[in-house]
C-alpha cells in the first residue's frame, strides 16, 4: 500500500483527546470507520500510530488516536491508508444510535455522526460521560437507556474492545445467534500494527465466516458476524 507524506497543521483538543489536523488531499478522503497507520518522519518508533477520521471536510482532515507527545505542528507524517471498509451507513437511515459503552474514545464515531446528520438523520449518543465537543444536533442519553434502541433505531454503531462485545449484546438484550433487528456494526479496538500483506495475526478476529484480520477486513464488523468468547454469534 502506498505511503503518503503530510504535515501536521495543528493540534486540536476534542472531547479531552488531542487530535491532529492535516491538509485534505484527494487521496486523504477517508470515511468513518477507516484508519491510517502513521509514522513520524525521522522517528525511532518502530510501530505505527493508528489514526481515525474525526472530522472530514473539503478543506481539513482531523484525525484522532493515541497521539505521541513528540508530535507538533510542522511534524512530517507518513500515512498508510485509508484502510478498511469503514462503517456502512445505509443512505435511507433516519434514526442512528451511537455508543462506546464508555470503553473507548467517542471521537472515532464523530465522522459517522456528521455523515448521518448530513443525511438528515436523527443521532443519539449513549454515554454516561460528559463530552463538550459534540454537534448540537446530537442527542445525549444515559447509557442504561441503550436498550430502547431496539424500538426506534434503524442503525447502531459502537466502538468496543473485543471482550466487551458480549456485554454490549446483553445490554441490548439480544439473543445470541439470532439476527439483530436493526443494522448494527462494531469497530473493534485492536492493535493493527503490520502491513495487511504480512498477516501477523495480532488483530485476528473470529467471525461466522472464520478468522478475519481487523487490519484488512475491519476493524468494523457487523455484530451478527462476530463470535463471542463463549462461541456464540453476536
């Protein structure tokens, strides 16, 4: 996969997370749920920093992730990506639910929220945390009310560690092995450190279709395709 060179324009704090802004270019047009592997020029870091789109426009690209403290405006980055299929938001979706179960950072869902709002969909975020940098159109609801999504949501997206998938399903009171009554996708929090052609297996995920690599086939998966630790389907 080709590596692209960009320069950090600005560091911006969004919802208590440092994000990096780079100039948008034709090849830097990720969709929500995709990711970049980033390396700082002249850095001794051997492993990439994973960056996810937080805000995408025709003029700017804001990326979130575990930003190294050594990065600053003017830092040259080498980006590999965008990678992965991303989220699949149906174009006619009118009611969107989002959550991280307060296990991961909400910024990875903001590009998806923007896309949904652009389609004039209603967007609700289920969380018990305070987020000061959300679009005013996003409704914030307590996490324990997420079970209500079964009654009104057309689409649900979440960011979770693999070990929380079963807890997520139980929180929605979904029966293992039965098809989810609405489209549900999970972005898994996994280390995606190698080139997908290397197939190191660190980010391997068990699905209903066998083993998949998050760096290649994800990190977004349909909940119905994910296999829980007890062997049950999502």
